[in-house]
C-alpha cells in the first residue's frame, strides 16, 4: 500500500515525460457523493469475490445503469493501481499491446591507433508498450470501459491473458515473444447491449473467460439516493423526480427510456433556477419536457408527445409532496402570513374555551351555532398555510372577529 500511495502522489508529468510513458497509473477512490445502498453493496461484494480468486468481471447493461462508476468503485476496493481503457472502433491489437516504434542505431568509433579508425554500428528495434502490456507487467487492475465498441479482433490478446496468463508480444525485437502476466493483474470490463449503435458482437471465446453480471436500472431507493447526493432537493422532491423518470421508462420499455442521469439533470436545473416542485409551476414542467421529450419520444411506442410527458409530470407531482419547497427569495414573504394565522389562533383561544358548553342547555341556541361556524372557519384557515407555494397576499381578518351579532353578556352562558 505504501508503494501505491507514493505512485499516486507523484507530481504531474511534463509533456516530454508523458510522451515517453504509455500510461500513468492511478489508485481510484470513492467520491464524497458516492451512494452505497444495499443494491450497490450486493453487486460490489459479488464482483470482489470473483476478482479475488482470479476471474475477470464483465458488467453488462443499458446506458445509465452505473457500470463505469461501479467498476471504479470495485477497483477502489481492491486498492491497487489502475489502468483505464475506453473502447474505440479504431482500436487494433497494437493499440492494446504496443508496437515497434522504430530503430535505434549505436555507433562505436575506435581511434586508439591514430592511423586506424574503426567504426562499429548496431541497429536494434525499439518496442513501445501500450496499456495492456504495462498493466500485465505491473499487476494493475485494468478497467476496460465499453470494450465492445472495439472490434472483436482487437480484443484477441485478452484470450491468452485471461486463460494462460501470458501476453504474446509480436515484436521482431523481442527474444521471448511473450511476457508472463503479473499474479495481481485483474480485469473489469463494461459493455452496452449489442443492439446499441456502435457496439460490436463479442467473440464467445472471450465471454467464456469472464463472469458476466447483467445489470438493470437501479431500484427506486438507489436512484432517489443518487439524486439527493447530486442536488439540493429534499427527499420527497427527489422521490417525485425519480417516479416521473420510472413512469416514462415503463412506457418506453424496461431497459430503454430516461435514466437516472435525466433525474439528476432535472434536479440540478431546478436548483439553479430556484423553481418549486409544484404541478402548476410552469418552469418545472417545461424543464421536465426539455430533458425527457427527445429521447423518450424516440424510444416509446406509441410515441410520447410533449403533452403526454406534461400530463405524467402533473399526475405524478399532484398529491406526492405534502410540503411544497419555497424558493429562498419568497421565504420572507411567507412569514407575515404564518404570523397572521398564529395570531388568529391565539385570539380564538377564549372563544374555543367558551365553546366548552353543555349541549343539553345551549345546543339549540343560535349563539352556539354562530360560534361553531366561525371556529370551523378558523381551523380551515389555519390548515391553508401548509399549501402556500407562492408569496402569499395578506390574509383577510377572520369573520368572527368582525361581527357575530353576539352580545358580550351572552358569552358567559352556561360556561362549565
């Protein structure tokens, strides 16, 4: 661990050093906003068990299921230096292993005897290792992200690496022609489904040498936790955003449709614009349409319109959030209304006490009916403050404090 720590703390290489070095290793670590739920912990523990006994792990699933993040998290748990690769349609085997980078000429001139000049020249091939070779030599954890975007022939070197622990070096300047893979070398692959654009079909021989873990979209708890970690929304608001995403995803098919990335985008845009999570908030509804419409309309059958998405947003939002978030600019405007209600409740306390009357004696009196009606009005008014979503207007004076036609002498009727 001390050697790994010292490598990760090296100063940044200058340009010449970067050209001469095929890869700069790093030790991954979990970020502060990484979400660890039972769903994530289960996948991590299973993958670590396979890696610890020497198997390669393949995380396969649709976009937005967190494959790359999980791969980095698993590699961080191994605690070794990592080498990161990204699949590319232009990849060839030499881009993984290395190639002959030219020739080196060495000249020795012997002029020991002044009248005799002897010159000896040696020509040798210069080999430049690429990332797979470096990882195999140093025992790194190799993360090959979206490896199926590389042609199948480019990934052939992994056949002998994962099975025999040998990497063949097709170099005319190498005497052995191969290197032995370091015993600490591990490989984590990620891939999208084959129906995705730009994805190549993988050879069965390579898939047979790794353990494939099929991933789907995370559960609701995990997606909500991710939105909470990436934004400033409350838990109920994050849950509503996730519910909108999951509802539209069902219309598009379980493996297609919007992902948790769309939920994060909606939450962060709401943070930036200061809009509320209300079904009648035009900014919130338009944001959802802008983020979701294009991809959802392409993948749904029948095709979703902007009106369909707006309806889903309104139906999901209504009744889902009990306390509406109020923008910072309008919080001060809410305080006078809340104070008015509180003061009204205090003023009504004597009347509430007066209502503790023997029903057998005054139940039929008109004065009793008037007091009951005005007290109900007060309770309704008190509950209304919870649903304030915009800066409120000054509340009118309660009717019972204006005129009830009840004389002061009548308030003392039959008080128990």
